[in-house]
C-alpha cells in the first residue's frame, strides 16, 4: 500500500486546524453576543453613551395565565427593546450607513454630496424632496384659495392702518441644489414659482418678500445654511433680517438694519444639527463653521414667554425707542432665529410660533399694531392654504 503524500497530509492538517479556529471564533462571537448585554447592563455603559432618543423604557411581560405563544411573542419584543447594547448598536449602524455608504437610514433625511444633509419626508403633508422635484404642483383651485386668504389679510389690515408683509424663507435644497444627490434633476418648477407668478398677475404690488434671490446671490460670499441642519446659519439669518428691515423701511423710514461691523465672526464649536440628530448621530461638521455675535448687547429683550396652548403669543420682546412701530409676527422655525435681532426694530413685538398661521383678528382689533408679518418656510407651501376668521371675509 502506497504511503500518503506528506504535502497532502500537511495541507489537510492545516485545514482542520483552520476549521477549529473558525469554529472557536464563531463560538466566542456567539457567547459575546449573549453576554455583552449583561455586561453593558451591569456597568451602564450603553445608557451613559447612547442618545436619549434611542433608549426605551419597556415593561417586562408576565405569563399570568395567558397563552404561552402570546407571552413568548411579548417577551421577544421586550428583550429586543430592553437589550442594553441596543442603544449603542443603532447609532453605530446609522453612522456606518452615512459615513461608509453615503446613505440615510430614515426617509426624513437625505444624504447629499460631501455629506451635506437635507430634510426629506417631514410628514404626510410636507416633503421637501417632493417639493424640490415639483411632483405636487398647486392646482388652480389652490392658487385661488391662496390669493383669497392673502389678499383678505392685506385688505383687512390696511383698513386698520396695519402694514402686512409675507416673508418666504427658502428651502436649503433651493439655495444649495448642487449638494443634493446627482440623481435628482434640477430646475423643476416649484409651488413658490407658481404662487409668486400668480400673485404678480392677479394681485400686482402684493407685499410678498421672496428671499430666494438674496440667498442665491449671498451664497457666493458665505455659507448660508448649516451643513447638518435644515435651517439657515447666522449669515443666512443676517441676509434675511436685512431684507425684511429694508422692505419695512418703505413704510417706516426710520428703520435701519444694524451695520455688519456691529457683529464679529467667531468659530462655532457646537453648530445646530437637527438632521444629524434625526440620524441619532453626534455633530461632526466637515467644514469650518462660524457664528455672528453682536459686539455690544442688542437693544431688545424678551419680557414674556409662554408654551401654554391657550396663550395667543409664545414670546414678547421690547426694544428701546418710543417712535418704533409695534409688530406681530406669526412664524415657523426659521422665524425663531430672527426674534432676537429683528425685535430691535419694534417698540414691542409679539411672536407666535404657528405653522397653521392662525390670524389673531380680535387681538389686532384691540391692540392695533403697526406691522403684521407672516413668515413661512418654502416647503410648507406643500400644505393646504391657510384659513381666515369669518370677520376678514366681510
């Protein structure tokens, strides 16, 4: 009988040892996966380092005479949600998809070029990507309703000597389409294009302040939106603020925007990052970011604030200057950033955070402000037209 080939014998031995090591490694991984949750639970490591939005408090199910199949199903769900290692694994998974694959794990966030983040599907009625692609244009009936609502407000206010201004804050995707994924076509006709053209044709001279031109021009000099947030940064806010004051100065000539040299540029160590937060990730800015800080205290102060659902206004600001006008501003999150600086130009300004843009007609009748501003982010034109109180239609 021929003897075995030594080379074959050695190769077979190495193969057997490799299989043994692979099996041992697989067993160790399996055991680690079983026992790591216990270790993390005892030490509290995951709870300390995981984002609060990942943590869930779930009730351990009890058998209590229920069918065993129901109990096992509930226990499986309980184990999945209460697993101490889960709060760490979810952000790691999110980060892997974003940093390695350039993909978002949620429909609310779109990952663009150079890791720019854009808001996508906000809710059933609002989707900035759908808006950008022009997939849901305004119908003729919607345009007529917008015309009616807006002109009713302007005429009703004008009869009472109140200046009206509609301010539309551009979407981040409108100002920086070049950072969206290349697969999305540019230049589609949007709802703001439709509304702006319709108002010019049917209501010439209507006080609509479209901030798209100033933002598109201003971005040549400075970054105007946060890369990981859906809102404009301090430089974008300053451009919007100056345009609003410039527009109001036609009616109130004493208004003058604060000079650019009244602010100093400072590095921003913790920039807003609402889109990264939706991905459960810490802020990791890829470009240097800056803030504009006033060199001297601004001449305005918040004197009242309320989050109560019954409150007409959420914030009230007062500024020095007896000759300054009184103002009411109904706004969304873009208007939030304008409060501190724009309130400098009103003796008293009342701010209402309300995306449905309720019109406080009874309050205006009593208090008689000089200015009423509606500020709306461009993407909210995806929603239904606003409604007015009955007295505006008389």
